[in-house]
C-alpha cells in the first residue's frame, strides 16, 4: 500500500515512521534518517522551526540574530541549532 510522507510529500511503500517532532504523521525512511532521528537526539526545551528554502533560512537567521541568537552547531547540512546568548533559549532549524 502506498503512503505519502508528511515531510517530503513523496509516496513510499515501506512501513513508515512516526515523524514527530518534525511533523505529525508518517514519514518515509529517508526523511526519518535525515530529519526525525537527528531532531529527536537534539530535542530539548526549545523551538523547532521547519523551512523549505534557503531564502526562508536567511530570513530565520536574520530574525534570530536580531534577537541575540547565535548559530551554535551545524549537525548536518539540514539541521542547525541556534541559542540565545542572553537567555539560553534554543531553536533548531530543519531545512527540507
């Protein structure tokens, strides 16, 4: 039976994976490895933002920088962690 990945939108036939905390629903194995597992490892009190284009990433980066956030880690080319240098608040940005 074909299913549709709630992250990338592609159809797949494998069993499927719980896509939380990236999205609610079922995701394909590829998105599970690229996004879901990593985001679970990184999960802590904080915000999780999903962007689809590098233009959106630049907008988020500017918005966070304006609020005293610094890029703290690049976990993979599509996961970035920002931290507010004053409050310690965290934001993970997932680039689809």
